[in-house]
């Protein structure tokens, strides 16, 4: 028995396949080999965070220079696929970055940073296992 996997349900099923073998160097009757081919629907489990990502985080801008970081929850993929974590920082792109796919960082959240402005910044955290993307909204209030 041979098994193949597909994401298209139209091909799912069990098939009997007959293989005809003809040896060109010998003028004998062909040999027929039957085998079963099973095509199984491949279902992808989407990646997720082990704990819920908060919808928003509020920061207070200090007068003096200070850094800020937020470690994202552990990523889980039930299929064991490698998951890439990325962000769409929106208007926070001038000061917010993702380090090693694990930590949101701002080097200087103080009033002295010319890129920092008070406001609500809408971000998207993306989990990508190569087959599916999960997009999670995240707000940063400064």
C-alpha cells in the first residue's frame, strides 16, 4: 500500500493501480503488479500562541531615555512545522521592531525620541507555518 497526501478533497480515496512491466530485452508476456494507492486529505493545524496575546498594551512615556520590550507568548504548531513570527508595525515602524521573532522592542520610549508620539498604534502579529498565516491584532497605546 502506498499513501499520498493532498489538500484537495476531490482526489481523496482508495484506488487499485495495476502496473504493467515489460522487459524490452526479453520477448515474454508482460508482468502485471497490482497495488493499493490511498490518497488522504492533509489537514494543516494553524500555529497559535500558547497563551493569549493581549489585545493592547499601554505605555507611559518617561522624560528620560528608557527602553521597552514585550516578549510574545510561546508559539505552538501541532504539525511540528517551523513557524515564522513577524509584525506589520503600521505607524509604529519608526520606533518598534521585532527581535528574533520573540520580542517587541522600542529602544527609547522617552519624550526625547523624535519618532515617539503619543497615540494608539495598531499592529498585526503574524504567525506563518508555510501553509497558513494567522494574523492577530495588537494595539500599543502610548
